[in-house]
C-alpha cells in the first residue's frame, strides 16, 4: 500500500491506447499535449476520409511524426478503419509491413465519422478470421446504432447482440472493447476466459451523466459512449484500480473546436490529453490505490497489445493545487480541456 503522505511516484512512461489526433491544424495543436507525457499511443483512424489501408496509415503516421515537437520520442501506433470493403489481405499486409498495429470496428453511425463503418458484422467475418490467425487486435466501439435502443443502453445491448456471439464464433480473435462505460462491460471482460480486454477513459472514471445533464446542459461533458449512472462509474473505478491486467488506459481524448461542441447539434468528444495523468493520480489516490496506477497506465495495455513496456520513466509529483488551462488555442480554433471538477495536486515533472 502507498504511504498516505506519498509525494513522488515514478512510473514507466505511460501509453495511451485510444487517442484521436485528427489531422492538419488540429493535429499540430493537440499532438504536443500527448507527446509530452505518453510514450506511445494507439491512434484512431476516424479521419475524413477514414484511414482504411496500410499505405494510408503509414502516410498518416508520417504526418504525425512530422508534427512532433523536436526531440520527441513519441511513437504513434496506427489503426485501420474497418469497412465492409476491407479485405483479409489488406489487414494482413498492413500488419506485416508494420503500417498498422490494430483494426478498429465502428458500427456505422455509432459515433464521430463512423458512417463508413460496419453495418453487418457478417460481411467482415473473413477479415476477423484472418486477424484471429495472425494475432491482430480488433478494437471495438461497442454501441448499437439501432434507433429503437435507448442511448444509455446501447453498450450493454451491443455486448449481447454483437460481441458475445462474435467471441463465441471466433474465440481466438483478440478483442479490445474501447472506452467501456458500464458495469455490464466490466463483468463481460472479467468473465471472459481469454482474449477480451477493455480500455477505460479518464473522464468516465470521473463523471457520471449528471455532469452532462443536471442543472444545465454541458456539452463539454458530452462524448460517446455517453457517461452513465453513478453505479457504472463506480464499476469502472473498481476495474481500473483492481490490478486486473485486462483493464487499461485509453484516454479517448477527442478534440473538437468549441464552435463544433457548442452548437444545437454538438460533436461528441472530450479533450483530456493535457490533464490525463494528473487526474488519474487523483482518482487512484482517492481510492487508496496509487500503487496500481502504473499497471493501469503503463503495463497492462502493453501486455494486452503485445509490446514491451516502456524503458524510460516519468515522475508524478504531488504539490500545491494547480489549475490546468480551460482551453488550448489551435490553428483550427479553441479546444476546451476536460475539467474534472476537483483540484489537481499531481503534476508530471518536466526535465528542467
Ligand atoms: N468519443 C467520442 O465522443 N468521440 C470520438 C469518437 C469515438 O471514440 O467514439 C471522436 O472522434 O470525436
Ligand atoms: Zn468510440
Ligand atoms: Zn475514441
């Protein structure tokens, strides 16, 4: 157990296993916030148009590397956006050439830029079978798009309708349920004998749906999947601090300009990159589990994704409360930073 007065925490450099970096002006604006603290990130492919092939993923990786601050050793790991036209050879070649690490399944219409995603999982079955053979992970945005299903039930229904049958049919497929938000998803991962894991975001460990809807509508807390009831948030915290190796950090840091967020039909996504690690330190400290933070942010994800943990380390320091910026300015416009609603005592020590 950590000492109650612990003020320094040395961790292997964390990885972010679910990150939106966008492209162009937005990429240039947000990339430094992730590259500062994280060693690697699994970069989401939901650009317009989406990143669907190995050559496109390699070109996107080159644009990210070109936008990095000088001297940064941040390593983007790329994903392919699965469409109903994706072929087994395409994903196998993308893996063999090192262009893509994983494939991302978006049910068509489930979230930002997902219209090119999958309508019927049967159509992509040959691709998924090949991925099982070659050990390529499938990262899943797990929500049904059926308009008859209540938005707060869409993750749990997706598990029953899609993920459980898929896991039964292709048990060797390595599945990562992205940004889980429910007790149901936590239970499913815990009860799965193998090859099923889940990322958890920073914001879903902190907010429940009241943050978004009680006392006024707060678009900066709106994301997909939407935050659920408090009992679900508690289940996520329990999973994150449990030390169970199947749960790990994917921030889903998802920048949109304030203009795009603050609209009659605002975009889903919360920008957490600049505060991710300090907020997590607060969450783990409040639970008396600072000793499990490294597993959640630096070890479990690397193991699930089959890469070695980072060699270098970062230091988190506990000190006087500090206030993160309310927003960052990018060439694409201002982007509001996630406000956890409590003071931050922890910060990442920077080389002086
Ligand atoms: N999480 C979100 O609310 N938004 C993400 C898409 C996603 O991860 O579903 C985005 O790209 O903006
Ligand atoms: Zn998603
Ligand atoms: Zn995402």
